[in-house]
């Protein structure tokens, strides 16, 4: 057991949670350990790997959902206050995808995860190894949505999401693109396309094609209808940014 495991172990605080951590970590790595500890805490000592079956959907949907649960907690804790608007935002995602009963279980699990100290680097690196790039981008979009649920994105939340992004292996330009959709800056249209305002018309067109390709809703359609709708919103932001630049420049 390494130092981060020991730290996680100390922060779980109860025997069922500790047992759940070890079962989950053995089965599913750092993310499994965190979810296992959460399940163990509210289910009691009878927790087994089978209890993760409430994670609905296909294996890839389960991966996305479990990652969203853990990283949501990290972002929600970033500014020192967990807000009802943030909990509601996450609950809406699970309610739309998996129904009332499973959504309630997800929220109960999230409440327990919020009590833990999350090793962001290890969790994010695990996600970077198994999740495809377009899904990682969509995950970042959701995290910014959670941060913005109360109408403003706190600097500490941005820092946490940036750390997550870096350890997941997301390019800086792609992180800044998604950030610009929530935190308005000068030349945000160019930032959304991942380029500088000094770029040539040909470079603008190329950047748009590349950004549209990696963020196309079809790439994450397997994650469920709610994820696809969120991806369509992100895709529309990219199209709007491109249209604004074309209008400014008089591009065809």
C-alpha cells in the first residue's frame, strides 16, 4: 500500500468504509476504491463488488458515470462549499440517464464521496488510461457545468478542473476551449477554436475542422441521450465561435 492509499484509508473513518475501499480498489483501481468506500459507508459491512451493479448502463457508461461521481465531488469541494445547485446538476444527469431509483443511489454515493479526500492525480491518470479522448473532453464540459451551476465559476474550481485535465492527458488548447465556454474572456471565439487571433483564415478553417471532429456529438452518443445533448450544446458553441470569426473577418 502506498502513501496515498494510507491517506485514503485514514480518511474513510469507519470499518465498512475501509473494507469497501479495499474491495473497490482491488477490483477497479483508485476510482473503485473511492466508490467502494462510499458504498461501504452507507450500505454497512456487507458491501461486495456486486453492489456496484447499481451503476447503470453499458461498461463504458458505467466508467463515465463513476468517473463523473468522483470528479464531481472534487470540483464541488474546491471552493469550500458544496451547494444544492451543484448536487441538483449532477442528480439531473443521472435522473435523465438512469431513472429515479438509480439516480437516488448515485446521489447517496456522491454524498459519501464528498466526505473523502480525493487523490485527484491518481484518479485522473486512471481516467486518462481507459477513457477515449472525446469522452474526456465531455467529462471536462460537465465539470465546468457543475462549477457554473450557481451562476459563477470560482477560481479554485478552475484550478481543480485544470489539474484534472492535465492528469487526464487533455491538451491545454482543448482545456482552454471548454473553459472559454463558461468563463468569458477577450477573443473567446478564438480560444474556443484553440487558436490565436493572429491566425490566418486557412488556420481558422483548419482549427474549426479539427475542433468539430474531436467534439462531435456522435463520438459520445454511446454514453446516453443526456450526454449527447450536452455534447450538442458544446458543438454548437464551437459553431457559433466559428461563425463569429467568419463574420468579423468577412470570410466565406
